[in-house]
């Protein structure tokens, strides 16, 4: 007889349903592998969180390991006439500053014309500007240029020395010029044209000379062409804002140091909180963190605790332990900060604080030790990176097992399908034989009865 194209047609049995059930049962063998892959992916994500928290802590340690932090200076300004900023060359000190005059730009306007859009020149020519120091600049003016065209040509020339706009005085349009730089030397004083002038400078009525800034620093008179004064005080840039008196104090930047130490404590506690969440166990729900019992976390915590509780080698009477600078390692593993003690150390013993965190000579400071320890754990062959690589390798191995088992399941189901097909055919043949025999016996009974 011919092959049966669909299971169950020959036999009348639900062989397709039975085959589906067998396939579902076989695929249950894949579930543990899928769960293991999910577990490893969850671990990789958790290791990423641990890596991020360690990196943030390392950043805060790196800031404290930089000795220049403890040498930085800041400016404290009283009064509103100046702003100030100090660089690394500044020296501590206090300066009384009086601003008598601010630096201004020179301005000049032209005589008026009736229409700023009408052509005023017949041939191409040059427009020359004169300045307070006797220098001149020249801008090329095209033929048939209007006052608006002249304005645009001036503004497009980066060497013109002036900016131009058009002002209407109520009856006519005027070309208004403003020096691009402040100060008497850069002040616009006049302009002229090389050919027939379309308009002239109204120097008698509109010229306003630019001025230099005038100030006094601790009794010394100083002038500056700009309101940003550099060099009057070594390493300090003064930004003149208004006329009046101010005091500028240049002092050690204790705020930056306090903020760096606070950041160090906060970022370590954030690391501790992160490891706690990753390794926790909820007794009520029975839920465990993704890294509960993980040796990698135990190694990280152990190494961090070791470096933070250890002594820092110092010469003389310097600080050697965190507790001496106001930082305590608590029983729960977190750090606590005594702000009053830290403020006292920052104010009175900043050099020793620098040597403790940043180190001196051949002695690495605590921050440097922390930086090195974290760097080792995050390096290619480090504890955290190794844990991530391990999980990735296990996922790769599990994926191979999954593929192999999936192929095996497919082969098993194909074998079942073949066997079910043969069974379906056999039952179909048996049914046909049964029907035939039944018909024959019925015929014989009919003949015998007749």
C-alpha cells in the first residue's frame, strides 16, 4: 500500500498529539541549561555593577593621590567690583583692590543717509579705520555698495578692528562702529574712503573714546586695556566688573580637599552598599542576591578592608591611619567621617594630610595604595575581570551543550515520527484485513442460511 502522508489517518489514532507530547518531554532536558545560562548572564550583569562601583571608588582615590590637590589655591573675594581666579603659580596673600575705571570700547557713527539700502558708491574702493594708537586697518568696499553692504563688508573682515551696525536717528540712517577690543589704543578714532566718500564720520558729535581700566592694588596704580587683568597679582586673573572696592584673599583651597575626602568616603560606602545588595539573602522570601556566596565579592571586600585598615609608612610624626584624619572603619564595613576632625586637619596640617593620601618620596600614600589595589582587580587578569571571563566561558560551553542536545532531541523526534508512521501503516493494513475477513464471513453466513 502507499505511504501514509499524515500521522493517524491510517490508524485513526492521535499520533501527532502524542508526538508533540513526546517532543515537549524531550525539550524539558533543555530547561536546566537555559536556567544555567540565565544565572551566568545575571552574574555578568552583577559583576558589571561591582566593576562600576569599584571604578567610581578608584576615581575618588585617584583624586586624593594627586599631590597638586593639596597645593591648589583658591580666591575669596569680598566686594562686587572684581572676580578673581588663581592658578598654580599664585602665592597666598591678601590684596585690597580699588577699581576706578573700567575698560571700554571706542564708538563712532557716520553722518546720516536717507536710505541704507540705496547704492552709495560708484566704484570699488577702500575704507580705512584709524585707532587710538595710530594704527590703521583697511576694508575693501565693492562698487555700487549701500550702507548695508558696507556694514556687511566690515563685519565679514576679521581684521577690521571694528564691528558695524546701522542706527536710525529718527530721520536718517547712520553707520555705527564699535571697537572690537577695549582700551584707548584699540579705540576707533576716525574713518575715511579712498574714493568719493558716500558719507563721512561724525567725529564732532558721536566719537566716544575707549578707555583703559584703572585700578589700584595694595596702593599700586595699574592700567589695563581690558577688564581681564593678568599679572597684576602673580598667578591671579582679575575680572573687573564695576567701579568700587574689593578684597581678594588667595589661600589654600581647603574646600577642594574636604570635598575630595568626602567623595572618597561616599564612594567607598556606595561600593559597600552595592556588594551588600549583590550578596544579600532575604530569609522571609528565600530570595538571594545574584552574587550571594560568590568568592569574587569576598576577595574584593577582603582586599579593600586590608588596604583601608593598614598603616601608611610615614617619616616623622605624619598620619599613618585613617582614624587620624577623621575617617573610621565601622563594624559593618562602612566608613564614617568626623567632619570636625577633618576640618581641623585640613586647616592646620594639610602637608601631613597630603603625605598620608598622596604619599611622598618612595612612600606611596593610602590613596595610591587603593588605586593600585583596584587597578589590579579590574585588570585583564584581575579578580573581577576573571570572574566575568569565567561566566562568559561557561555560557559558551552551555551554548554548545544546548545546541548538541537540541540536535539529539531532533533526531529522537524524527525516529519517533518514523516509527509512528510505520505503526500507522501497520494498523491501517490490519484494519483493511479485518474489514475484508468480516465481509467474507458475512457472505459465508448468508450462503449457509440460504
